[in-house]
């Protein structure tokens, strides 16, 4: 008993099995990438093998990250849903932040105007895949109860953020610096409000509490929890980067439009941390699972693309307007509205509703593919 109650720190963390497995997968990806570059193994089987390694790294790093985030939340008396809406959602949105910011910088260069289509398509694609495919898979894996406060506070803010971003884009077919700054400031206000009201939110979470708080492993030190969060997040971003890099190269070789690549390959690839973390969290904490997905869909349309627009205005090209303005953005709004409506019915997600969301995304991809082939035929 004495050993169980003792606080474990960095020395114990070094010998922790999850860290060993995660570190081994990270080293394997680095090693095989260097080996492949040296011997020119630029072929499909090798790429698939690296993709599988990256996917495995995402799973283990997500579990590592969740353990650290939940432990830190318990130690700081912060509600798990707030952790999901802030620390986890910002962390899992780092790929989107990096992709859109890099795209904003690149789009300002000569001959790179279409990269703005990639960035905007990537944000809306990420929102859509999270609120339909990823949420659908999580719900299909395990039906969830929805606390009314999650929906009335965070769900509506998510929908408002998406509609505000869409309004800015439709008003001029672009996103200028002042609009990006407004989005970033709104996100800062939202997170500040969450943190300032964490005690009230925690009391609401504890009222009629149906969530199971996992106490296993809660005897790690604060430093150990911070290391878990940092390493888990870093490995997840690294893995997602390689998945997007390989998939994007394959898509470019097939001459797919930038807006389509952004909304599918980039949108899905940069959302893989949310998928793995939400799936892992669904078994342990509905607050973290729902908070991660809703929080990420607040972070992306406010912070991720807001930072990119502040760096450099994003202007949709004439070739990208039909796909983005007439199909991708409206579909994202419809998908998000359907998900919010499902949450509102009896405040729970049933498995069949998860299947509906998955099918919605499948139809979206099929229509994108059909539109692409029709474009190619001309």
C-alpha cells in the first residue's frame, strides 16, 4: 500500500511501458524514413508500412497524452470537460494550426495562390470529419450521454464559430487580417471564461454525476504529468505530420485539386489525433472525449485559421470558389447542425446516430470524388 500511495516521478516514468513502446515506434519511423531515403524505397508497400507505424504511434501517444491530461486536471481540480475543451483540443489542433499557418506563408509567394484553397479546405474538412466521421466512430464504439451544459454552452459556441468563419469568407471570398484577429480574440475570451469559471463548471459536472473518474495512475507527480502531455502531444503531431505528408504526396501525384486535398487528405490526416484521443478517452472519460471533439471544432474555426489569416490573408482562387463556397462549406455547416440536433434529442448519442454521421461523411467523399472525375472529364 505504501508503494501504491507514493508519488512517482521522472525516474519511474522513464521505465514506463507506454513510453517505451511510444519511443520505439518513433525511433522506428525515423529509422525507416532515413533508410528509405537512402535506398530510394519510394514505393507503395514501403509508404503503407510507414503509415501503419505512424498510426500505431498515434494510438500509443494518445493514451499517454490522455493519462497526463486527466491526471493534471484532477490535481488542479479542473473539470475533465474543460481539459478536453482547452488543453486537449488545442493540442490536437496543432496539426491544423501548423498546416494553415504554413499554407498562409506559402500562399503569399508567387504562383502559390492555390495553397489558400488548401488551407481553407483543410479547416472545413477537419471540422466536418471530426463532427461526422470521428464522432460517429466514437459513438458507434460506445453510445454517450450528453450533459445539457456541454451542449448549451460549448455545442452552440462551436456552431456559432463555424457560422462566423463562413460569414467572413462569403463576405469577400477571403479571410483578411482583421477578421483573423477577431477570431483569435474570440477564442482567447472563450478559453479565459472557461478557466475563470472552472469551479462552477466542476460543480455542475459533479451534480448527478454519471461519469467515472479514473484514479488509476493518479499518483504521478505534476512534473511527470506535464512530461506525459508534452511527449504524447509531440509524438501525435509527429505521426500525423507523416501521415499527411505521405497521403498528400500521393494525392498530388493524382492531380487532385487543392481544395479537395485540403478537405479530405489534410482534413482527415490532421484530425487523426482527435480520432485516436477521442476513441481512447471514450472508454475512460466522456468529458474528455466530447470536450476534445467540440473543443477542437471551436479551436479550428477560431484559433487555427485565425492565426493563419493574421500571418497572411487567405484569398480563395476563382478555380477554388465553386468547390469551397458551393459544396464544402455548406456541407460542413449541415453536418455540424445535424450533429448538434442529435445531441439535443434526449441528450445522448445512440449507436445508430453514429452510423448516420459516418454515412453522411461517406456521401460527402463520394460526391467530392464524383465532382473531381467530372472535372477531369472536361
